[in-house]
C-alpha cells in the first residue's frame, strides 16, 4: 500500500507532465494530419464538397505540419495553437457539423475536442516541459 501511495503522490505532484503529454500528442496528431492532407488532397476536397479550394487545403496542410511540430516541441505554443484555431473552427462548423455526430472517420466530436484543446493551449501556454519554458527560464537568469 505504501508503494501505491507513493505512486499516487508522485502523480499528484507532477500533473504538469500530463498537460505536456497531451500537448505533445496533440502536436504529433496535427503534424500527421498535415502530412495526410498533403499526400491525398483529392480526398479532402471530396470531404469539403462545395467548399473545396485546393490552395486552402495546401495552406491547412502546411499550418498543421508547422504548428503541429511547434506544439510538439512546446515552442511558440500560443502562436502555434492560434494558427490552428481558425482551421478547426472551419472543420467543426463547416465540414463536420453538416455530417453530424454519426459519421465515419474524422468526426464532429473529435474536431471539437481538438479545437477546445487548442484554445486551452492558446490561453494557458505550454507548461514547464517545453522549449518555451526553457527559454523563459534562461532569459530570466
């Protein structure tokens, strides 16, 4: 029981790791989504239907790749999240909302979750396990 209590205590005192882990996974997922968009623009154009503009999907793919990498590293986290927010607003309200909650593949609830997470990282920053934090500490010395 002592070991269990020590483990619980460690998790309670290191909760910033969970916040950082979520940021890293979110960044990797957006980075991969960008690579998928670049590799198959026809599928994305089909998904968007009448809203399909090829240059728009190229922009979205590049932003997902660059900002996803920045989120993963915790570098310029707020800017990286801010760049992604309009894209996810478009995905939630213009693409997935018309498909509804019962859809195959990427769905409304997943896009909404990613949007909320991006808003959280825009508002609260990257946490202590990030390059942003390292640079801030270094600058203050």
